[in-house]
């Protein structure tokens, strides 16, 4: 039997129903584990494919955040990411490395957003420079960087 005692949790100043349920992770028995070994070329192809899958998943989730199919409160902050890293490390080194790859791909994609202080805005300025045939003024660039720093900071 299961006894569940709901509680409330404040989300954006509103009280919402909450039941903290966490799955117990049971490691797979050894007989269910598969180890694959690749040669150098095959390993590069496999790693590229896995990275591409992670990138598609990240972009898909960002799209769902924008359309509202996924709520913002599903995002994790630094402490949740640290907990995820710890949990994946407890399961095994491969899971930990996969978790790190997921975080790395996510940060790489987010870094490409055209927001001031991220690399994406530098790419945007380079594209504008190319299209207009000249450099965006330092005053405009500085204003963008300062406003971005203010908004993020």
C-alpha cells in the first residue's frame, strides 16, 4: 500500500498542490548490460550520432517551452543539475559521462542564442556586419552588452 500526503508549494507566489515522489533507481543486473566496442572511425560516427540526437532533443524541448507544451517550472537550476550529476554518478561512470554530455550540448545550444553576453550575439553582429557591408557601431554593441548584462544579472 502507499500513503500519500499532499502539501502545498509556492510557485510564482501562488500555492499549488504538491506531492514529492521520487523514483528509486535500481541498477540493471549485469546480465542485462551490454558493452559495445567500436573502432576509432565507428566511435566517431556513433558519438556524432548521439550528439546530434541530444541536439535535436534540446531544440525540441526549447520549442515546447516557447509554445507552452512544457512549463518553465520544469527547468532545473544549478542545484538540481548538481543533484542530477550526483545521482548519475551513483549509477555509474558511463551514466555520469552521458549526463555531462547532455549538459554540455544544452549549454552549447543556449550559448548560440542571440542574447547579449552570449556568443550568439557576436554571431548576430557578424552577420549584420556582412549584410550591411560595415561594422555595427561600438556604441550599439556596448548598449546591447550592457543591457544584456543588466537583464541577466
